[in-house]
């Protein structure tokens, strides 16, 4: 957390400079500084997780090797973020997330999302709010450059047993995926764009970011699979099939 606070102290003045001096060369210089700072923070997080706290990351599949992939992942804890960053950004591009609007009020993490101008969604099921969210995703996708990874959590929220029962989810260890966001991304993105699908299994019932920061659990299994957007003929059907396959990954580990 300390490295994030240090990073915020650098990011905030850069954001102000970029706002007050809207010139191309200034934006490029600010981006280069932010990019290097971001990678430094990711390396520090990864070092802390694995070398200091002692968490063993079992990564199955090839880590990211693309400059601008779309990334999807199941969502269980805020600790998902440093795990996805380790897979995607430690040797690859900066990760941009679609975040809930209320997250900007969370100290440090929310402020960083605000300064980096991460797309902020309402996550409401009401027609007007949902259309506004889709519009934000569309604008983000069209602005998605040659460098940078775009992350979405199709479940829309972190997994809990209460939410699982409320949804009557057909998956044993996952919530129902929502196809809307990924469908908008597919419509507005080059079909050859890589799609990286990450499955995180903590091996415990209720993973918690604070317990994870203290080394509990000691071992986390991360499965990485690669596709392209062109393979998604029907986004909803594809996601449901992928979630059945993800669920099978959890069952294999428990057996």
C-alpha cells in the first residue's frame, strides 16, 4: 500500500500538468513517466507478494505477451487486481480497469483510479444507467490504443455465497457473467484483438485482501488462457461456456 501512496504523490501533479498543458508532447512525456511508475509499482507488489509475504503463485498457461489485449477474469477479492497485474503487466502493458463509480471514494486505490482516469461505471440494472455505462465502455474501447490492456470482470461484483444464492447461479463457484460489456467491446474493437481469460482460485472459501496481504492463503492458482475476439460468435453463449469451464477448474483442484 505504501508504494501506491508514493505513486499517487507523483501521479497527481502529472495529472494536473496534463490538464493545464494539453499539448501532445506533454501528454506523451506524462504517459512515459506514468508507464514507468506503474510498472515499478507492479514489480514491487509482485516482489512483496512472493518474496516477503511468501505467497506461491501457481500460474498455469502462458503469461500475457500482447501489447493491447482485452482481459476477463472471475472476481472474488480486491487482491484479484495485483494478481492480474502480475500476469498481464509485470512484463507487459499497463492495465486499465472498468471500475464502480463509488470506488473513487476508497482511499489511495480509488484516488489512483481517478487520477489515471479509469472508466467509472454505475453498475445499475436500470435502463438509463445501463445505457450510460455501455456508452462509457464504447468510448473507452474506441480510445483503446496500441499499448495497454483493458480489464473487465464479467460477473460485475465480487463473489459471495449470499450473492450466489440470490442469483441462483448455475455455477458452483462463480456468479453469472454479464455479456453486455464484452459485447460492446467486441463491436468496437478489431476482431483480431487478443482476449486473455484468467481464472483465479484462492483455494479458500472467503478470500480477503487483508488476509492475503498477510500470506493467507499461502498458495494461489492462476489459469491463463488465450483467445481472440473473433472467436466470440455469440458473446453470451461464449461467456456461459467459459464459466462452465472455469467452474470445472475449481472442481479439479478440490478433487
